[in-house]
């Protein structure tokens, strides 16, 4: 729902002529905050006592977010790759769905 609304507001602002530099900056700031909280939620769902796993998940989310913005700055447009921000968000959602169905999935011993 967040991802859909995030895409719609920019398109609506451009269509109505209400876009501004401040609006774009504010949107990217909200995206950065949601990335932090979404990633922290995913890390909490993993229930890992391994700090390198938590660090890896956080680093992956940060690099895809920052990489998309750096690419847009230098190329002037956002090009999507095989694994991008959307795929990282979808993988986090899948982890959360698994945790909601079987809460001890990540910590259960075989």
C-alpha cells in the first residue's frame, strides 16, 4: 500500500503541475524513513542473534535505496535492474508473511 501511494502522489503532482523541489525532497525523506522502519521490522522478524545477518539486511536495503538515488542524480532518470528497491521490499514482505504464519520459522531447529 505504501509503495502504491508513494508512486501515485508524484504522478498526481506532475499531472496537476504542483510538483516542487521541496515536495521531491520531502518525498525522498519519507522514503528514507520508511526504508529504515521497514528494514528494522524485517530484521526483527528474522529473530536472529547473529549481528552479521542483521547488518547484511540493513546494508542491502541501504545500498539499494542510496544506489537508486545516486543513479537518478547522475543519469537523470531511474533505470530498474534485475534486483532493485521493489524486489528488496517484496523480499521483506515475504519474510514478514512467513513470520506471521509460522513465528518460530527462523529460530526453529531441524
